[in-house]
C-alpha cells in the first residue's frame, strides 16, 4: 500500500472542452467554447455568442508577483494545465502525494438543460476514465452536477459519478435552482447520504445576493406591511464575510435547519491557528494549485512555517487523514510528514 504524508484537499484541473468534446452528443458540440489565440499572444476561448474568455488567475503557479500577467495564459506551457503525466511530475516537485481535484465547466448554449446534462456527463466521464484513471491513487477527481433546476437531474448525475469512482461532488448552486435552499433539496441531501457521497461547496456557490427588500431564504412565515421585518437576518449574519468564502451559503443552510435534518453532513471552516476551536478532525489543507493562492513549488516550505509547533499527530490529520475520512479514501495510508 502506498503511504501518504501530504495530500492537498483543494487543487484544480484546467480541462478545456476540446479534451472531452468527442464524448458530447454531436448536436451540442458546436455550442462548446472554442480555443482561440488572442491578439496579446495568449490563449482564450470564444463561445458561439461571441463572448471571449481569457486570462484570470488560474495560471499563477510557477510565476512570481513580479512576472505574473493575469491577462495572458499560454495553456500548453502553464503549470497545472497539462496532461495527467505532467500533473504527477508537478506533485512530485511540490512534495504532494495526491490531490483532490476541482474544476468548473462553462457550457455555452444558454440554459438548455439537455445540453447541461450531456456536457457534464461527458466531462465527468473524461475526468474519471482518461485523466484520473492515469493514476487513480494520486489524481482524486471531484465530479460536477448539471444544476438544471430539477433536483432529479443532479441526483441522476451523482449516481453516475458514484459509478465512475470519482471521489465526491461539488455543488455550485442549490439543486432546486433558486438562490436559496428549499425543502425540495432534501431529496438531494438524502440521496448523497444514501450513496455515501462526499459533497463540497468550493469556496462559494454561484448565487446572487438577495435584491434590496427581499429575503435570503424562504422563511416559514412572511407577513406583509409593518409586520414584515425590515431586514433579512440571514443577510445580516452573512454580510461581513466576503461573497467568495461561503458565508451566505453556510448561513442559509444553518438557518433553514439543513444540519439539524442531516447531522451527518459536515461543515469544515477556518485554519491551523484555530484548529482546536473547530476541532483538528475538521481541518484539511489544500494548495489551491494552480490558482493564485498556491505556493507551488514551495508548499512544503510554507507548511513547515505554518505548522511549526503543531504536534505530528495533528499534522497527519490536517495533511491527510481528514481528507481520507471525508472523501472515503480507505485505501490510503497516511504517515507523518
């Protein structure tokens, strides 16, 4: 059995549509984003509606603040954007034994639910069979859901993800399609528990804030006039966190009783210094490779600094055992760093 000293619980794969296009039904292929070369020399994509996407910070790994240009990415040369074979070499350079791999897939084609289901099905199949299948003990992929607004569609794809052997699912919106949770979503949460499927919210869902005067959840009682509260408690409780940290989603879930109805669902916040307030069993380290937060290829140096004075058994939990437990990776054996 392979032993693990350091697993990233939050890394990313940058897979473009051209990689899995042959798995998408032919009638939808012309709606996939197409790779283009930009006037600035970088790579980008163009959608059928003419929208061009380029740059950002997903290619920061291997650069420094002085030479990083968020406008220009050369996909064939960037760390974290290559083949699974390249990815293993990048893990080795960084002293990382395995990674939980997230991504986000743009679909084009508007909000066509049939296309959404087809593209996500194709992506998940490619991720499991061609990318993670190259080294399933080190490339630990997380599946995507179609989020059509029909709860049953997300459940069906979650069943597909389970059969593929991917390590969990990530939710980018509530399965019901609204900007807040509803009782209809309980079918999804119950199915996830029945499948023993880990569910993640990666930093935050793609949710709009409630318009002024509207509430951020569906309250059991919503009176009118002067009997209606002038503020939304959920908005007030979540507004002091950034929209990219999951404060809104977590507050919505707590206030609608999700964790009361499904106590086995886990909520894992904060970091090393507050580990005893949260509980060491609930903290997982992630490199965020190849995004802007990563310190690749010097993650081990950073970990040595951040975890100075932390007992070895606690390091082992935060760098491996907790990831093993949450994502049901029973085959992994974690040892001290």
